[in-house]
């Protein structure tokens, strides 16, 4: 087993399911990463984000040299329905390594940890100083990334690489995400006399129908993929039983933003629909813009040259999923999403990373910092 995979195995063994999925959070992984940095004499700071949930941040290289951030989140989604064995035991089958977080995104975390160690030990000067960070809460509100972004100026960070499963390709653009909860209030009554009540589920049903038409219009817009928004109703909650008119009902709505769409535009579109029903309100869970790094910017161009040296792909990709990259882009620095693994495997009950992917990502990053 390679050095990358050995480190990944240890990270996967540390449960770090985000509390929104009923898990313990990132504390076990935070402790492991802290011990790793200490064992290699790499100084780091602990940045509190939430109670007992902290970012870890280390800077390697001269303080007066501009730094590039490499960041990976420590949390994962839940493990319900895991396909075989323990989700915390990295298991190999036909060149694929299975485990929760194997690609999203403990593979990136392992690569970035090894990069930090190798750069700390390097005899040759670095092209840029390195800021290594392990963050919390990506799988919920990305609070760790936005807290980390507050250090961009202080640490002289001039560019960022959030680690995500991109198959070691360079992602310069991705869609944004707005998430809303819509709640309708009605009036309870016995099911035998529904006319005496006000059915909150019926209200939500009418709203869902309008949202469906809105989503269809978004899909039909004559725009490029990365410019086109989308909408999905992901969860419905309401009612008590057969014979009770429901007095409340809620839905969770995921509105993806194409490049060029604003968060205000998305919110107003939802609010207009919600206002069509009395005693119905919308609340915002999060709003994140799209990532739009110009391909001719110095940073993606430099990464492409490093990828070429390593025999990797040099073209720039656009994707629908959202990442911590929006936090660093919002801080005004060019951002490229990059890492081992395939996003098609993320969050699945048989999540895996293929053999050799981590080494390829590590080689590209070493080429960049040691060129």
C-alpha cells in the first residue's frame, strides 16, 4: 500500500460525519491531523469555528513570500446504508479503495498533508509559500471555509485550491447554491370535517407545482450549461395521520445558480411563488454564489503547466456541484478546485477512490510548488 493510501486508511478510520447527519463532527480527524503536523515539526494554529469544531492552519515557507492555500474539509456525509462491511475500514477491491470519505474528501486531505510534509522538508526554494488548512462544516453551511477566508490577507494568500474529487482536473467554474425552507401554516381539524380546517399540505402542493414549472423554465433557457440554473424540492415534512387536517407543512428547496445569476434573483423568484399562498413563508438556509475564475488568470495557467509536467490533463472544467471555493473567491483570490477521486462517487453508499489517483494529484502539486 502506498504512502498516500496508508494515510487515507488512517483518516477514513476516524469517523467525522457532520452533525447535521447525526455524526460526531470532525474532532477525531482534527486530533489526527494535529498529531501529524506536530510529528513533522510543522507549526499550526487552531481556528475555532463552532464549539469543539476547529480549523487547523499551517504556513510553510518564507513569511514575506506570497502563499497558495491548499484546503480540504474534514467532515463527511452520513454512513446509513453502507454497502458492505464497515464504512470506516478502507477496503480494496479491484484497484478501488472503499470507505466513507475515501474520495470526498479525505483523499484530498491526505494528499495535502503529505504535500505539507514534503515542502517542509524540501531543500529547494518554493515557488510560493504554502498555507495548509483542514476545515470543518463543508457538508452543511461551509462555515469553516468562510472563517478561514478571514485569514487571506493576514497570511498573504494569493490563490487557493480547495480539495474535492475532480480526478486531478482543474475546475475553474462551478455553480452556486441557494437553499431555502418554505413553511405553510393551516388549521387543524378532524378528517371527517375537512371543511372546518385549512390544509397546509394542499398549500405546499400548489407551491410545489409552481416550483416545478419554474424549474422547467430554468432548464429550457437558451444558455450554456454553466450559466443555467436549476431547482429541486428535496424534502417534504407535514401532517400527523390519516384523520387529521394538517396545520403545517414544510419543504426544502435547492436552487442552483448558473454563472451570471445572482443570489438576489434566485431568492426573489422563490419568494414570488411563496407569496401566492397565505400564511406561507420562506427562510434562507444558505446562499452561495457561483465560482468563476478566469481561465487565463496566472494561477490556473500555472497549475496547467504543472499538470502537463506530470502527464495530467491541462484543460479547464466546469461543474454543477458547489465547493468551499466560493469562500476564497469571495475573498478576492483566484481559486481552482482540484483533487483525487471522482465526484460521481461522492456521498454514495459505496464511495471509493481508485488506486493511483492520489499520487497523480500530489505529483501535480509538487511540480507547482517546487518548480
